[in-house]
């Protein structure tokens, strides 16, 4: 990386830490915040926790390829600025909602501009040599993970001390600060397009992805991973409450449990990225999916909070390498001319998993109990492992060749 690229990398690392840290500040108490909006039953709160948690990702799922296509034409910096401002404004107004329906629709609107972290990954990836993409993206993810590590704990303390409303205000101000850093300090290095460069329609790009077995299957795996991750996240604070005898510091304990996953992620993200650069991203993903199963299923059988915290930490170790590996793999496979759009579709698959996960987890937990969600998540990771295992055994394809087939 040249000095300008390193400068951009440092600013985006800091911005990701601020955005990730402050957005995760509100995650541990979403279900608790819903309780303050009325006198609801536990089943009602569980259902709306899943719906509100997943609402943001419905519009994000639709918008991601559009933002990616715009980035291919106009650059990533404008998209980062739009997303940052939109996030800050929408979260500010969440502190003023009067009922569950307003909260839901505000989270739905927030999804239009919720791609700051994925866009930053695509931005840095576009400036990174292919042979070191895993290590660089793993290091960048450490910024967002550092934020998510401390965010839930800080958010829990703030909510316990000052209430939910002021936590939303602080979150909004922090994201505005990150956006200001991007506006003033990031200098995007645009790659010049060839005069006779081929332009592909959105339909041609989408058709090319579906015909590219490895790319398409990796995107499906991305969705499966997110379904597994997000099926339990909205319910984690309720699960923590079942394992504790006191409610005095429930928000803080929920934040601590969230952060355990982030710590494991933080410590190993760069290591997995570097390993992927050397032995191949597919091999690293296969290994991490198995590790995730081993540490996810036992979470259903814990009898004390400390057991859950340790297992969440070990599970986080596996999660630390999956996102950088998938992003680096797409960086390797996608031609520069459509790279932003292809990454946008991968982000859409991530958001699709984020949509399905909370609703799926809410339904499963409502019927069989929260602990059953851990078993189902383990099964999803096994399916993802087999999907990737068989996809990588097929003949090598090149997306550019597929796109040129009219």
C-alpha cells in the first residue's frame, strides 16, 4: 500500500470503530426498549424484537447492489458520506418513538443507508493487492470489531445510568463524527477506466453471478452464516436474563455477553486473513465453519452465564475470519469494472440473512424455546460447509468470461 492508501486505511479503521461501536451500543437493549413502549407479554416482545431487529435489513437488502453500482461509477466516498449522515439522523429519532410501530418503520427507513461497514470493506478492498487482501481486510475488520467489542458494554452502562433515549443521542453523535472524518480526511484513489471498457447491465451482472458456481455458492453461504448469527442476537438479552438471578445489571451483562464474541473476533481476524492469503480463502472458510459448529451448539446447554460468555468468545474466534475471507474471495474473482456491484450483491445476501435470521429465531424460540435456536444455527453452519465443499470441487470459472457470453 502506498502512503495515500495507508492514510485512507487508518481513517476508515477509526471510522469503522466509531460506527460499529456506537450502533452495537443499542443492540443489547432493543428488546428491553420495546418493553418501555407498552405493557406487553413476553411472546409479544420476542416477536417484535425479531421484526424490529430485521426491519433494517429489508431495505438494506434491496439497496446494496444499487449502492455498489453507483460506487463503480462515482466512487465509494460519496456512498460512505450518504450512509453516515442517514444513519446518524435515523438513530437520533429512535430516541423519540412513541410506540412499537414507529420504531419498526424507523428501523425500516434506516436500512436504506445502513451499509457503511460493507462499503468501507469494498472501498479498501478496491485499493488492496489481491495477494494481501485477506490480511488487509482482516485488519480493517478489527476496527469494526473493536467498536462492537466495547459498544455493547458501554451501551449497557449508559442505558442503566442515563436511560435509553440519551444512548440513542450519543450513538447519533458518534456516527456523525465518523462521517465528518470521511468527508475531511479520506481521499479516494479512483482507478481510471479504459475508454473502450465494456459496460454491463445490472441484469447481465446478476446473470453472471448466478452462473459462476463458486461466487454464487459463497453468497448463499454468506446468507446462511448471517441467518445463524442473527437468529440468536435479538434474543440474547432474554437468554441472559434466564441465566441470571438479578435484574439490577441486566443490560450490562447482556452487553458483556455480546462483547465476548467481539473479543474472539478481534484477536483472530488478522490471523485468519493472513492464513487465507497463503492457503486459500475457501480452505479457511471450511475450517472456520466447523469450528463455529463446535462452539455454537453447546451454548444451548449452558447452566450459568460464565459458561455462555466463554462459548461466545470461542465462537467469535471462528466468526473473525469469515467476512474477510468472503470479501477477499470476491475481490479475487470479480473484474474491477463490476467489483463494487458484485460486492453489493454479496452484501445483499448478508442482509438477506439478517432479515431471515431474527424472524426465524423468533419463530423457533417462540415454539421450542430460546435454547433450540443454537441447535438450528449449528445445523445451518453444517449445510454451509457442505455447500462450499462441493462448490470448490467444480471446474474453475472466470466471471469476466461469463459476462462476455451474450
